[in-house]
């Protein structure tokens, strides 16, 4: 499938999915996160899918100099962006953006 990618020829869904998974694995193994100078908000599903770490903050502790807020939503990672969960995510995201803007000088 990689030769078809290079040639610009169409590839089927399975090959495209395989390619994305390979790229994801490559990025995951090479990425070295830096500390963010500010505060972070982590949105996550209440129910963690198997294969994910069971650590509540999913490895984000210590990644922001001003701390980390955790917001959990009912459901799982797979249905977080489906109704009614997506409405709750949108409401909370809107609140977080408004709060961040109120802290930021113009």
C-alpha cells in the first residue's frame, strides 16, 4: 500500500487505516512533550477504554506550570462526541474558553 500512497493512486479504507496507525505509533514513540507555561484543562470520558492507563489524569500531571483541571464526562472515549455527551462537552468547553479569556489581559 505504501507504493500506492507515493504514486497518488487511491487506497482502500483498510490500507489507509493501517497507514494512519503506523504514523500514530511513530509519532507516539518520538514525541517528547515540553512543559506548558500556563494552566491546562483535560477533558476525558468517565469510562476509560481497555488499553488506556487507569491513572486519572492520563499522564498529564506536571505538564503545566500553573496546574491541570480535570473535567470528566459520562460515557466512553468512543461516544464522547455523540449526543447527549457532545452537548455537555460543548457547554464545558465554552465555559473554559470564557474563563481563560477573562484571565487574559487584552
